[in-house]
């Protein structure tokens, strides 16, 4: 592992670092940051959010941690049960009650420019965010994690070639490639999920590979080998349990990144087709009324902000708990 | 040094080739015929147009030959022609590029100007009131996408205060002051996420540097704090900041699509966005290629700069550089 860690102990960096970064990457701390490529990369916020705090502050963090968890639970629950909740039809227009302010009769959060209930649209929009983020992260995590585990375990030229190819994908600026691909494959929930999922494969592969490299050198792997365990058994029985948690913690932070990405696409009108509500498209619609009524844009924006914030926070806390380096594994 | 640059440039060649290959394949491996994708459903009945596209894109040649021809054209500055607007793709890009570059440069300058003092101040009194509030605020800023930030700024500075124009662009050559006014809000909305990232990064690195012996020596010599921070601690703390600035260019490019759309700026992002909506695939291909090549080269330059700043890297074996 790089010697830079010895000289700069407080630098909290993810366990994605190693000695050979194929696409002409720099050495030392630069390499540690070079692994975080395009905008799809979840590791950047994770790295920067980690702060070594005092005992008093960590107790404060504990309260916020539970608040964040509760908020996320509410969002997930509402998204899952939106069809059965006593909500108005998110697409039903009520042109008499256009732009009703929050807390008005029958519309707790008011109505939008076509008189549609904002609360209902938020609930159904949460569904889009949830589906895209969870499935895209799962795809990235499964495919990338498997690739990373395999190349980190078997090494050799196969590893060099694979990592080089994955780095080429990271050489594209994330959102630009995403936009280009959406233009070609079309806009649907499935297409967007697949594109985002596969674009994030390199990141997970890097995390999984770096963690595998570290785990493969442990004594218990040597012990297993001495006992005559097969490659498969070592990979899945000894190494996988140590790789899965760090990768999953990165995946959690990535949820927030994907929610933002989908929001940006929706804001540009490139996510799922109208009139299906998504948070991003609600913000985009609210923008047209910004000079007269602000709640149209700011309520969905606040919900999205709180959700991403909560995901970042929970992900950050869990990540620092499962980080190979911090737990001195 | 020259050797280092040459090696770096050489190592970028295969990456650029692979990137161009992927961009080329995006258009050519789509389901359905290429001319259907390029022309769109409206023009397919016109046999002359179909024949023209087939000849232009050499669709009768095998894939590798087509790639070679396309790459050769791209290298000489010919990215084809839009079949929707009839405009030359290279001309369209040349028209739009300065606007995006200006926004990006301004945004980067803003981000660095805000985050470097903040990072130094928070690192110097780590754990203090300023540090805690800035660290908290930047954590929040990481959760604000650039389109949300842009919306907030529009609401605050254009709708409520009326200080800056909400949309529109004035060219630098027409009126420099108005140009800055129209560029300020887009640049700021892209900069704020980077402010959060840069500040946190510099703070962490700076805290480490401030524990070094050379800082202790400077302090014992009685040098004033600002001098220690700027002259002795900033440079050794800025390496990761430099690298991340290079990577931030990628996010700026993506963010440019959004803010150019929001503020109605005639830049590359807008070109890409409009092309996507018109399904003008030749333009999409050209813009993605130019943006990506620019991003790869920019990061290559950052890598070289990195070893200029840090002599320790120069002394290592050049194969690693």
C-alpha cells in the first residue's frame, strides 16, 4: 500500500487505493483521489464527510443518525405504500384549485400549476427515486463487486486489462455520458436504471478489488490455504464476507448520488415520461412559477435535499464503521 | 521534466483511442439501422437522404474501416454534419465552446477563491466554532444538486433582489461587464458544490501538514500565522486539492448542461441538450467526443502539474509518473 498513508495519518480516504492505477494515474495522495472519477462516483462525498469528532460530538451525531434513519424509513414506506395511502390521484387535475398554498383544504402541501396534489405527487415521485436508485446501485454493486472480487483474487494480466477497461469508462464525464446514452437508448425507467447501473460498475469494481487485495493477504486466508481450501471456498467463504460490507457501505452513499442524477435528468425532462411525477420534474415545473409562488419548486427540492442528506449521513456513519482501514482489520 | 510530459502524453494515447472507440460505437451499435437513427422517422421515406447518409457515414464498409475513417475525419477536425440542422458539427461546437469554457473557468476560480481561505481557517482552528459551522454547512452543500442551487440563486438574486439577469447571455466582446453579470449566477451555482468538496479536502490535508516539523520550526522562528499558513503549509497541503480540481472538471461539464439549460446560455451543454431532444445523433456524438477528450487531456495536465508541485514524485521512477 502507498507510503503516503504513513506521512499523513488524518487524511481519511476510502480503501480504494492501491499500487497500480493503470490509466496513467499519479502516485501518492493524487492516486487516492484519482480513483474517484466521474460524477457517478459515490466515494467523493463519503471521503469528505468523514470527520474525526470528539465524544460529545459523536453523541450529537448519534441523534442525527437516528433522525436520518427515521426520515429514510418514512420515505421508503410512503414510496412502497403510495397506492394504498389516503392520497389524491397524483395525476388528477383540478384547475379551479391551481397553485393552492400549503395547508389549504384537502391539499396539505398545496397544488401545482395544474391543480394536482403536491403531497400525492411527492409520494409517487419517491417511488421513481427509490426504484431507480435501489436497482441501479444493486446492478453496480453486484456486477462491479463480482468483477472486483475476481480480479483482486486472481490478479495477473486479466486484472490489468479489466481495470484498464473500467478506467476508460471513468474517463468519461459522468453526466455527459449518461445524457448521451439516454439520447440513444431512450428514456424509460428500465433504460435509465440500466445505464446508471452499468456506468457505476467501475467504481464498485475498484472498491471491491482494493478490499480484496487487502483481505487476501491476511493470515486467515493463508491458514485456509494451508488447510487445503479450494480457491472458490477462500473467495466466497473467507474474502467475500470482508468485501461485502465495505462495498455495501459505498452503495449506500451511492444511493444519494443516483437520486441526484435522476433528479437532474428529470429536471432536464429526460427521465421517465410525463405525467408520471418525479421529484426532479416537479422542481422543473415549479421553476416556471418561481416569480409568483415558491412552494411548487421548494417543497420537492426540500424533500430531495433532506433525502440525499439523510442518505449521505447514514452512509457516512456506516461506511466509517465498516471501513477496512479505520477498523484496523 | 520534458521526458515526463512526453511519457504522460504517450500514456494518454490508448485512453483517447478507447474513448473515441466507445463514442463511435454508441451510434453504430444501436438496435436498428444507423441511417434510421441518424435521420429520424420523418426523413426515412426520402431515398435520396438515405443514400446521402449511407455514403457520408460509409455504411457499406465494415465496422473497423468505418471507425478508421471516422477517426481520421475527427482528427482533421471534421465531425460530420447534423442531418437535422444541416450545420457542420465542428462549426457548431466552435461557436458554443467559449461560453462553456468561460462559465467553467469562472466557476473554478470562484470555488478556489472561496474554499482556500475557508479550508485554511478551519484547519488552523480545527474543532473551533468556525470549523464546526463550516464543516456542517459544507456537509449540507454536498446534498444540494447544482440545479437546485441554481434555482435558489435565481430566486434570491434575480426574482427577489433583481441584482442579476435570470436568463440570457451577453458575449464578452459585446459588453464585458454585462458578460460577467450574465456569467456570475451560472458559475456560482456550479461552484458551490466544489466549494464544499475543496474546503473539506484542504482542511483535512492542512490539519496533517500543520503537525509537520517544518511548521513547528516556522512557528518557533516567530513567523506570523498568515505567513505560516500561506507560505509554509498551503503548498504541501494542496496536492489532493489539485487532483480533485482536475476531476471536478468532469462534474462541471455535466453541470454545464444543466445550468446552460436553466439560464438559457448558448454553450456546449445547451448544444448537447438540444441535440438530444431533436435526436440529432451526429451532434451528440461530436459533443460527447470533444468533451471527453478535453476531460482526459485536462486530467493528464493535472497529473503533470502535480509532479511539478511535488518534487518527491519527480524523483520516483518515470514509469509511475
